[in-house]
């Protein structure tokens, strides 16, 4: 993509079986510059994102392990860094993590503290870790702006996304979030997220044609690339990764 990177999110396994995630990586490798592996993002235990990132690298691609502050204390986080160093996983995205339904968080950590701890951690013979943070469409605090890269929340409004990018001064790579709307049921499930507004017109067309969500996401990726405002896109293809890969192969 001529310097513009496409980072594809994969669905981590909830069983001790990596066949599906390997298939996602294989299908998307033709268009992806790297893969982001979420961390218990659906409120269920998944295979360690560090372990899956290692699997990505064994398949010849770049793996980025997402770690949320919700589910770990300082010792557990140090264990994650040590495991990553042993595997050769060097890139992380740190996120807050959604609050659990029961309202209790087990963490002693914040994303800021995770970044600070990672900066303080080195292992002989290992490259320094690269760490990223996530942001909504709002002013970016200085400590996030000093990360190695920044992921921006998913937005279905390109104009809003570009206005936000013009409003902030950042000297690090910034990746815009794009998510395929796979169905009207998915739209209903996401309706409770105040930060995510899905246009009614998009929901209506997806209700008539499931591929419309794929078409919209791919079109948005191309427009973001052509805007020159971002260094890349963080794509969440959900279950439609085959269709997304096929369409992007034709259009990129």
C-alpha cells in the first residue's frame, strides 16, 4: 500500500485449538501488513494474545499482542513481558478493557502504568518493546502521544475522523479504526456504545445485502489511505474476513 499499513485484527480462539486463527492469518496475509490479537475482548477467556502473536510470527507475519489492564496485576503483567521476550514478540497495544458486567475490575494497573513499566523493562539480547495505546476521538493526553503508535477508535463517519486528525498534533504513527458491519444484529449489539454511531442508511443497506458492510469498510479504507491523514488502518473484519481479503486484493 505504498507505506500505508493495514493491520488486521483476528478473532482469538476460546478453545485450545489454533486452526481457525491460522486460517484467518493465511487468508488475510495477502493484504495485511500485520495482525493484532485481542485480549479477552468479548468477556471470555481466550488463548493468550502473546501466544497467538508468536503463532502469527511463525507464519511469517508481524504479530501485535493486545493486553488490557482490566485482567492483570503487576506480577501478571511482568510475566506477559517475560513470555513475549522469550517468544520474540516485540509489539504491544495496551488498552483499558471494557468494564466487566459485575462492575469489578481485578487490575492494579492502568494503561499509563503498563507503558511506563514496559519502558523500564529490558532483557539482554532482546530488542526493546514497542508499545501503542488507543484513543477515542478526543484530545490525546501527552503520555499517550509519547507511545510508539496510536490506534483510533472505530468510526463510521469519515468526516468526523478527519476533523479529529486535523485537531491533534502527533509525531507518531496513527491508525484509524475500521470495522465491518456484518449484520443488523451486530448493529443492534453495538447500539449501546455511546462512542460508536452507525449510520441508519448503512444498517438499512446491510439488512438487504450482507456484503454491503464489507463494501463500506473497504471503501472507507481506500478513502482513509487517499486522505494521507493516517499511517494506516486497524481493520476489524469480524466473521467476514474472507470477503474482505478477496475485495481488498482486487482493489489495492
